[in-house]
C-alpha cells in the first residue's frame, strides 16, 4: 500500500474502505440501524441519527424506528 493512498478503517472484526459507510453491529444487540459510521482516512466516525423534537405528547415510531412521529 502506498503511503499517500487512502487508508481503510477497522471496526470490530471488519475492515471498511475509505469513504465507506455502515450501520455498526454491536453484540448482543445486533445491527444498530439508528447509528451510521463511516471511514475517513483510516479513522472511524459514528453518529446517531438526529431526530427533530416531537410536537405531541405520545409520539409513535411507525415509518422510521429511529425517530418518533405524531400519529
């Protein structure tokens, strides 16, 4: 590998290419669909999906399990 080539990232037991994104899998919970990770020059960055504040008292998570919406 050349020194100036983009580096891959290791997350758990897997390797990801530069600019590749994925939902991490965390035992014993499995795939974390509300979290997105990506590889940037050999560094892994992860972020939870941001949700707008709910405007109702009892929101439901129908379409998007990460963000609750009013019924």
